[in-house]
C-alpha cells in the first residue's frame, strides 16, 4: 500500500515537471505581455532610456553649434533625403560630428527652425534629468508649451528681419523664412510686424500677468472735487459777511461748521480722497471766524470755537446776552495704520505664491460606488437573531430600527418597560455568538436617544474613498480653520472635524489597523484646503519610511531647523532640538500676541491682515504649525523626559498661538501615554487594539478592542464617542498629490523654526573671554535688567539681532554673572535687580580692560 502511494506521488511530481517545461517552452500570450510590461516598468530600463536622452541632447548641441560655422561648406549634404546616402565615401563634410551630425543639423537648423532648434535638446535634457535622477528642474508641461511658442515666434521674427540677407537667414531656418514670406504676401510687411508685436505682448501678458492698466488717482478725480469744494467753502464766508450783525445765526453757523468737520472725519475713515487745497480753505474759514468780535453783552455776532450747546438770557438792561457752555469736542482719533489699510487694502499672505494651485480631485482614486448596497436578507437575518437571542433571556423588544453604514450596521432597539439596561449589556458575547460576527459593540444607552444600540459588522464592508469625502459638500463648504476629513460615520455621513477646536489629537491602534492611512488622510485633507502660507507641518518619523512621501512639498508646507538638510526628522537628537525650538517659537508668538493685545492667533492674523500691526515692530503673519509624530513610543523609549516635557508644555500652552500636535503610536500603554500626555489631548482616535486595557488607556473606556480593523475607528472628543470608517487614501494617491504641489513654484526653502542651541552639559562659561565683548553688550545688559527677563528672543526683538549673535551675548551675560545658567525652555534668571548694581559691574569690566 505504501509503495503504491509512493509511486502515485512520483507520477504526480513528474506530470508537474512536464507541465512546467511545456509552459517554459511555449509561454502564453499573457506571459509574453507581462514580460514586456515588466521590461518597460523596470527601473533599469528607465535609467538607460534617460541616459540615452542625455547622450542624444549632447549630440544635437554639438552638431548645432558646429553647423553655425560650417553650414556653407556642408551644402553638399543639404539635398540628401536618405540616410543610406551618407555611406558614400566621396561625400565630404566639416561638421564636428561627421556626416550624420551635418545631416541632422541641416534638417533642424537650415531647413526647419534655425537657431531655435536649440530648444529641442534643451527639452530632451530636462526629460533625461527627470528620468535618471528624478529631479524636476522646470515644470515640464509649461516648458514644452513655452518652448514651442518660442520656436514658432522667434524663427518667424528672424525670417521677417533677415529676409533679404542670405548669410543671416540661417538663423531663421526654412520654416521661419517661409512663414514670414507667407504673412507678407497675405497682410503685408507692416501687418506682419504688427501681428508679431501683438502676439509677443499677448504671450507675455498671459504668462506673467503684466499690468497694462494705469491707476489714475492723481489728476481728474481731485480736480472735480476741488471745484465743488471751493464753491462750498465760499458760501460760509459770504454768509458770514451778510449775517455779521444777526445774533440769531451765531449757533447755526458754528454748528454748520462743526458738521462739516465731522463729515470730513467720517470721509477720512471711509478712505475717500482728501484734497489738500480743501484743507487750506477750511483753515481760511476758521481764521475768518476767529477774527469776529467776541464781546459778551453786545448785539454783535459772537463766535466761540468748540461750542456744543447754548442758551440765551435777557439781562436787566434789556440787552440780549449769550451764555455759552464750553464742552471740549471728542474728535475720533485716526490711527495711521487704519489710514494705511484704507489706502492700500488688506494684506494677503498668499501673494508670496500667487500662482499656487490647489490639488484637484482627479489625483485621487474612486474605489467602488459611493452608494452602499443594502442586503435585505442579511438585515432580516441579523434582526431575527438579535430578537431570538434576547427572547431566550426573557427580554422583550417594542421596536427595532437599522441604520446601515459603510462598515457596520447599527440596530437600535427599544426594550419593554422594566427591562434593565445592564442585563442587555451583559449579553454582548451571546449576541456576537448568535450572529457569528467578528465582534459586536453594544451602546447602552445611545446618548441623546432613548434606545440601545447594537453595532453589527457587515458581511461586505465598503471602502470609503478619500475622493468622495473631499468632494463632499460638507468638506468643500467647510468654514473650519483647519478642517480634517476623517471618513464617514455609521449613518454614512461625511465627518469633518476642526483641528483648532480639538486642539491636539492622539491616535493609537495595533499594527496594520489603519493608523498610517489615518495620518495620510489628515495631511491630505489639509493640503486640499489650505495655502502654503497658512499652514506648516513639522513631521517626525522615527520609522523613516511612513512620511517620506511628503518630502517633495518641503518648500511649500514643511518646517525645519536652520541648517538642516532634511525637513522630515528621523534622528531622536534632532527631534529633541525641534521640540525645544517649537517651545521657543511658542514663547515668541506669545510675545507678539501680548504686544498686539489679542488673545489668539485668529485675532492676531485678522489684525495683521487689516494692517493694524506694524511689521517694523517685529509683527508678521503667523501660519499654523502642526507637529505630526508617527511613532511616539519609540521617542519615549529612547529619549524619555527630554521628549515628554516639551510635548507636554506645547500641549498645555500652544493652542492659542496656532501650534497643534498630532501624535500616533501603536503601543497605547500607560508608560507611553502617560497621565500628563492624556490630560492635554482631549481628542483621541482609537483603531483596533488587542485588549480592553489598551482601549481604556487610549479612550478611558472599552470598545476599541471590538472594532473590526481596516480603518474602523472610534473618535472621542471628551464625552462624545463616534464610530467612523476612516477614509482610504493609498500611497500612490498621496504621491500624486505631493508631486502636483512639489512641481509648482515654492518658497526658496522650508519654513525655518528658531535655532535651538543645546546648552545642556556645557558647564560653566569660564572659557568665554570677557575682554572681547560684543559692542552691544552693555545695551543688552541694561535691557535685560530693565525687563528682568534673560532670553535671547528679547534681544532679537529689541536690538534687531540674529539668533546666533543674541546667543553669544547671552553667554557673555552669564559669564559676567548678570543672568543665571540655562534652565531648559524657561527664560534665564536675572541676577542683577537694579540699574545701580549693573553699572557697578559694567564699570568693573571696563577697568579690567583698561
């Protein structure tokens, strides 16, 4: 029996080998196409093709340059139409690249485009560099379109200029000559010149948006206003002469003048044009009013400035006396910055990149239909099993309702009166057993409703594509400051949250449950909604592979320390320096908010946009800064308190000044997510975890251990707990979005954070030479003592210094015992409390130098 089984196994193996040999000898059509596709998709093929393009461009450039000098001697090859003719040995040329070089140059330069043929190897060079080194020197599409226009226009223009000069006609080429001659015959020589001029001006206006409209603010409008204003000013003067002896007109005339002044002030606030000649006429009227008699007790006209109310009294001798109550006028104060805002308009921070284009939805994929297929049989079967299971334990139901979501279906039941909720809650495992589901979750009761919810996973969960979420009306019309599209709720509604209201987000979940996809969804939704001037990202990626896709948008959206080569931080030491730098940025921003007398970044930016803050005083537009940490557990294990302390400080204080934190980890244990961290992260996202303890650690309640994975998550904002299906955005989609942004013109470098110098462990400052003090040492010392604040940022703002020089002065002040040692992110202690003691120290330093 054993030998028979052995022989059968040998026959089966032999048949398999024979089939594999036949397959190798006679491959199918699908295998051949797969091999061809693999050949063209192979990275080596791309590199070889790119090198071939670079070699071709080099060949064309050498041939074109040589042809400019040798084309007269190579006329014998001009009439060659076949490459086989080049094999004739009697055919002699002087081109540096021989017959083939002369043949190619003659075609491109003499017969076609002339000197404009150099655009062709230029485009080939750009394509070769992009393929070989994956570097985009210029936007490829725009470069091709601009080059084609230049080839057509320049060759035509040169043919138009040199149509009578046979020696220089080679610069235009055959195409340029024929095109110019055709235009000359159709619209004449002058018409051709006009057409060429119009086309180049239109091209420059379309590409560079050259302004052609002149602002006529000086001249016509003031002239018309001047004529009307002079007429109006002559009338009060005339009235003053005619009514000089009529006391009854005193108050009316003066009040009329006051109304004119108030109207002028209102016009000034409205930003209207103010005529200087009109102001001079007003002064003239005031002078004429002031020279009027001012003797009380007579019948003459009495004019007193700043009169607001009057009352007349009859004296004993029958003369009319005017009693005047003087009340100082409260003229509205006109701020210079308000005048500037009216004259110039609001500041637009996006004008630094005016041509920036937001990503489009066609960069994303649409996975399946947006509509959820309702399987009535599955719903009815689940309903019957729930009712049957509850009836086994004598639990009757009055009403049951189902809400179908992309991943789970929510059954809402209303039990009969007298049924304890805890009794239903304890049947969670029994209901899961009867439904044979991956895991159910009972919400008893549902907040805001008088029902009990039972969440049952669907047999065929639907994918929520990022494209459908970002294209929804709720996200497009969102007025949130930092909108993040997380996915869809259990009722199939798009869920959009505002990061500024959270204000920090803590994400946790087991490996492979959708945490990295959730981070990508948050970042992509912000890229679709915000301009590079409005938000900056500080990306920390200890795993070195998760956030590398966002490297291409470094000059648009990323922030880094000065002098760093990479904007995405992977080294733990650099993470510590970056976190301390963010603490410094936070302190500097709070100083700006204090000077501007506002409470948060939204009010500050609104005030700066309205030009009510002077940039000469250090004010600037403040973008939101979002710190994203992909694996927080690794940082805590390697750095500990050095990372936890600045993160806790940022989480406590950074909300008002626009710095927000998104921290993700796959290890939600109490030694990683400590009480200090949890206290400052009220918004939390939990993907599927392995135990109830991990669920309580991240959410302070159970439920995350009952999720089904693949983007199924719970979003908590304190008291509310919402179950969501995270929007799915794949790696190629993120790459398309970042490439779309990275190929556009960006800033010269990433957004630079304040430079942080790690002073821990440096010991004393005895090595500093106090004889070689900074020229601003004394002024800095007086400033430090006056404000009792020993920080480099104070010296930077008040003395307008760079951070390095301010840091050196701080070191010298420490060596001189004026300020205390370094104390982390806190400002140094000022040891000198009064200017007299400081003067004594400074005089001692001077005497030592002398």
